[in-house]
C-alpha cells in the first residue's frame, strides 16, 4: 500500500465492496485533496453511495484500503466521523423533534458542536420551528445540511443533496458548500447534476461500475471541452469546406451548419476565414456534454 500524501484528507486504494450478487466497488482508487470540492458523478448503481458509506465506516470494504485523516475508515471510524459532516441521500429525522432539538441531540456526539452556530444556520435558511413530520422535503433537507455543518467539520460529505429539490434550495446548498470551503473544509459532493457540481467543484470524478472512469480538474475540463459552433453562410457549405481535424458536424441545412470542434482555436478560425460566412457563433458545450465527448460517459454523468 502506498503512503497517504500529506495533502490528502482521504484516500481509496484498490477498494472493493462485494455483495452476493454484485460488486458495488471494483478496485476504486481515488484521493480527496485537502481544501478541495470534489464532485462524484455517475449513474445509479455506479458505486457512489457505497463509496461514501465505506469512507464513513458505515459499510466495511471487502478488500483494499480506505483512510481519512490518517485513520482506517473501518477500525477507526469514530475518529473519522468526529471530523466529518454527512448529509445522506436517504435522510430520516425523528418525526416529533424540532430542528434545534435534533441538532442538540446529535450534538452530544461531537465535542465541537456549536449550538449558536446551529441556531444561526436554521434562521439563515428560514427553517420553521416545527416537528420534522410537519416540515416540507426541502426544509427537512435544510435541517440535514445544518446537522452536517453545525460541528464545523473538516470534511463535508454530501450524498445527492439537491435531488428532487427546487432551484432555490440548490442555491442554498451550493452557497453553504462555498462557505464551508472558505472556512477551510474539504467537500466530497455526490450529485446527479453536473452543471450544479461544476459551479462549486475543483475536480470531478466519474464513477462507473465501481471504478473511476474519469478524473479531471474542472478548469482543465473547460479548456479541453469541445466548442459548439453555429455557422450561417451565403451559400451551402460542403464537407470539403468543413474538413478539419476535430470537427464533427452535428446538423447541416444548406448554408446553416451546427458543429462541434475539439482542437486549437487558431486552426478553426483560419479555416472559417476562407468561407463566405455571414454569421458565426462559438460557445462552450455544457460540462455534461463535454464529459460525454471526452470520455464516452453518455448519460452516465447523471445519477
């Protein structure tokens, strides 16, 4: 086993989790760097939730090594969870407890529980002071986020935090992810929405069949992502007009063409300058489409 780098908060090394009928993780290798937001993306059944549960010591890996803060995530899971905040994808609250009562109860397990901070978060998120059974799904999710944050964790683990919620709730989650990072926390964020993740993540990891299929800095991905180009010419454009390495014609209707281009901008502009164009529009693909084209992940960037 390799030594854990000082800049890594957590590391999966050849991690397997086998169930009787399936391997949820199949040799997962992934490092979570200190101070980063790492977005974990993949289809249903890819192993995202299992990897998070193994990290938190809620599930024991079949083989391999998982460490966080220098602790073994199974045999020293208490030490890991003391420094971690967790919002599960299947959050369940005690139905009769009010939000602050729930925070106070769980705060007994954290020496660093900050009750005034929990109270201020609930107020900032406008969470009603009602029993959990009377709260909307969005407000229950806000409570879960407060529970994950209120002891000011070094590592924040969020499993599909925005699934099924409205855009305003998404923005609340993202804003608190940003605040946690500014406060020095590391964030591991599993999400079905790549565009959401790209707004806060430093890197994205695509997990497929229990392995990492792609791992990329978001800014590097943006730079490498294909460009979408719309052309309008004074005459119909031919295949020879558009012959250039990296060009893929998506749609052609005579003098109007939609294409994507992966390559050096100067080469594309040189080619376009020789055409009788009346209008050119060049824009970025969204990151989900970029991942599909770069790594062949298709719809699997969705969970």
